């Protein structure tokens, strides 16, 4: 499980979201534990809306 200090390193960063057939940059807004995994609230860069996804669907940090 991730520590609070490790979690703060993710919040506010821009990372690649790995969708079914597309990878696109998203900003990480928040993290939460869920059934032994970590979920991230994300919002797209250049779009709108938010979605909770498993943290392992996010790739490397990118510059926006």
C-alpha cells in the first residue's frame, strides 16, 4: 500500500492514461484506497470531466 508521502507525489502531476486504444495526458486530482488497490481521480488535459481509475492505468509523468 502507498504511504501518504508517496501519494502526494502523484497529486497534481500530469501522466499518460492508458485507455483501450488511446493514450492521452491527464492530471491527477486525488487518490483513494479501494479493496487493496489505489484509485486516482483524473481529468483530461484539454478537456473536461473527472473519472476514477486504477492507478496502474497511469503511465509516466509528462510535461503538459
